[in-house]
């Protein structure tokens, strides 16, 4: 599973819809623990993402990673992966990059 990302603007809410697949087939994740973190280029933890699993009957393998407040995230290329734990077995996705770009309109500032 390799999520496709577009850059995020600093301060915007982050949301990434994902589908877990085995052998190319969306696979029910209701028995899994799913975790995901973002880290900066030094390995410092930036955020632990919230995971919401979709209804597995209508959207097998579906889940969403999110963070509502990204105002403390650095303008940087952040590393991320997704870790799946099922019955003591741990599997992680490839590392992917979340590009945090400067926000031009800063109403929250």
C-alpha cells in the first residue's frame, strides 16, 4: 500500500483517505491496530495521526488518517508511514513524504 499525497499548507487540516490491500484486493482491517506518525528530517516526532476506520462492509480496507491542527508543523518535508498490527504481526508501509508548504492566507495568526 502506497498512499499518494499532495502537499499540505501549513495550518490546514490534514486528511488522507487510504485503502489497505493484500494482493491488490481491498482487505478488511477491523481486526487491525493502525498507527501513523509524522517526523521531521532529524527524526523528531511532529504528530501522531488520528486513525478512523471506515465501515468495512461497505468500504473494505478503508480508513482515514487525520490531524485537525497543523499550525505547529514545521515547513519541511516530513516522513511518514503507516503501521498495521494484527495478532502480534507488525507490517509497515513504505515511508512517504508529506510536504508542508507555507500558508499565504493566515487568518489564524
